[in-house]
């Protein structure tokens, strides 16, 4: 009996580790938490265009802002008007990490639920893991939505 429990625990540990690291590479695929700089390599022109657009009240699109933020970090020309864009970038990044953790707990809860057999407390443990992971994802998504609505209102 002890030998079977050992193999179950070993299999569960290996399975959860493999699942975690397979999704880990998707979330951290860019290799850094900071945005990447422009592929063209002309960061000064890009940042100057951003400063002019912000001064004239024009809206900057989402794809360009990540390149602008990357260029600002590389060149050291970070301005106060870029703070909302940094907050949005990091909130998107954190939502990806939270999604990864929630998915891990959903899989873990499903594992407990399916491997519980006739033990009701292990089955309830699996249900609780799944319920809490889904609740956490809903709360994280609502927080992300609030942050994006406030930033959209600030940046126009």
C-alpha cells in the first residue's frame, strides 16, 4: 500500500512539474519582463514621434507603445507621460502569470478530483482547488479590466 502511494505522489509531482514548465515558456517567451525595443533600431526617432504625439494630444496605438517603451528603457529617455503605458504593460504581464498559476491549480484540482477514488474529502479538495482557481482568475481579470479602463480614460 505504501509503495502505491509513493508512485502516485511521484507521478503527480512529475506531471505537475511538466505542465508548469510547458506553460512557463509561453508566458516568459520574450525572455525579459521589460518591453523589447524597436526592430528598426532607430529609437530616437520613435521616442521623438511619441513626445510630439503626446504633446499634440494624439492617441498612440497599442503595438507601437510597446516598442516605444522598449526604446525608452534602452535609451534612458523615460518620461512621466509613459507611466500609464508601463502600468498597462505590466498589468498585461501579470495577467499572463496569474493565468498560468490558475491553470496550474485547475489541473491540480482536476488531478485530485479524478484520483480521489471513493474518498469524499479528496474529491472536495479537488473541487475547492478548481473553484478557487476560477474565482481568482475572475478577480484578476476584473482588476485588469479596471486598470485598463482607468488608463484609457487617462491617456485619452
